[in-house]
């Protein structure tokens, strides 16, 4: 069995690409941008999360506060750009998740270039993030975040 294709297929159904925004006095534009990739699973089937962690060589497995599952998560922008994104570009999604993934990949690459520290780049990232996962719950409205 091809583990790499299996991981993409699994993530197509159970994975999440997320970009969250939090107010921050430490960040130059007053907002922290936090991209992440995660996959959840019941504790009795945690081996699939261990497969993701072993394959990518990064990320953490922790209990998910919202339910009784475990979550594998990668939050480091460098790890996302160098390890996670190239995998899903080589082994793409077969569902509409591919469109969200492409936006996510663009956001992470913009951040690696430091574009999130400029007004124009920050606003571009906000627009891309709000075009992802349209049914997802958000802490802040787009108008509260854009500069």
C-alpha cells in the first residue's frame, strides 16, 4: 500500500487547513496569524496520527479539547512550507478541499516571505483565509481584521 497516497486520502476526509487571527500587541500590525494543518482521530486508532507525524517529521499529537479525540497538528510555518505543503502538492486532494489547500499554501508562502508584516500582504492573507472553509466558525469578522 502507498502510505503517502493513504495519508492524502485520509486528510481529504478528516484533515483541516486553518488560518486563525488573534489580536496581539507583540506583532507589528496588531494581529497574529496562525496557520495550521490538523487531523483528528479516536484514541484507539491513534496509529494513523503517528503515521502523519512520522511521515512529516514534525508536529504534535495532543488531546483535542472539544471532544474525546486526539489531534495531530503542525503549526510551524517553516514545517508547513517545507514538509506538509509539498506532500499535498505531490499527492493532491480529490475533493473540493484542494481549493482550500491551494489558498492555505499561498498564505504560508506569503508568510515565509514576510508579506504578513506589510499592510498589503496582511490584507491579502485575510482575504485568502476568509475564502477558505466558508462554513467554519470565526472569532472575528473579516471587517474587524482587515487594515
